[in-house]
């Protein structure tokens, strides 16, 4: 396998195709307004080493906070 031999994933590897999506989503969210532009990079740097379970908790909390803002019970 090319990854083992060279340490790189070939461009044609289907798993690599999804790697660009996070950059696009982060750019979209981080540039939606001045607050997001300031807070998204800080948040990502701070949360960088969280476990999968910790990410799930934060995502759930963010969804609850968003629902409250939109008036969803």
C-alpha cells in the first residue's frame, strides 16, 4: 500500500476526497460574521485534543444552545 511505503496517501485515494470538506466548512462558518471569524479558530485550537466523546458532548451542547435561540423546546 502506498501509505505504508511513502507515508503519503495517493491523490486518487477515495478516502482523501473527504479531507477537503472540513476546510470548506470551517471557512464558511468562520467567515459568516465577525464574531465567528474571531471565535472559530480559538475554539478549534482549544478543542484540538478532545476525545470523540468530549466532541459529542460539545456538539450536543451547541445544538441545545442553538435550539434555545431559535425557540425550539
